[in-house]
């Protein structure tokens, strides 16, 4: 497992969020992705932010109560997302993901979005590796 890199486990993001996207469109894409949030990109596909389920929920409550659909991704996104490198080791990334850090990280090379990686994916890979160790004993 020590030799596995982020690129070995990351998932592609066929539909990243865009800064000018409405909150409703963003929520649809997050829910369809199965992730807890998605990276936000600009027209050059550079990662410029991140929106999580947590970021959306209060705005959804307010927007649905007031029938206000003017909220855009740009209004609610976190503007300094933590990104993983595709060649970073899984073990190094796990150490960075501790505490209150995000559960889903964009994977980028020179700022361009390549995919996402989540704690869940890493847990699945580590668990499979641990099970493999038991069967060899």
C-alpha cells in the first residue's frame, strides 16, 4: 500500500462545478456524483474552489423558504481548496486528511483538475490491503 499513489485511487469528475453555476445545478451534480462535494473550476479547468454538501445545506433551507434561486456556486464556494497531487503517496495524503480537514480532495496537476479522492476510497483500499495481509499469514 505504501507505493500506491493518489492517481491509482482517484475518480474522474465528469461534471465539475463551475463558478457561474446555480446552487440548484451544483446540488444536482453533487448528489449524482456520490461524493460529499465537488471541485469548482473556471473556464480553463483550473481548480478555483470547492463546494461541499455542508456548504449547500443552509443556502438550500433559505432558498427553498424564500423561493430564491439566485445563489450561485461563486457565492458559497470555499476559495482555497486543499488539493492532492496525482503522484503523492496515499500514506502521505492520509496524514494530511486528519482532523477537520475535508473528506474529499480535488486532485490537480499545475492547478488543472484531474479527479477527486475521498477518505472513503482510501479506507476501502487500506482495508483491502489489510485483508490481503491476513490471508498471507
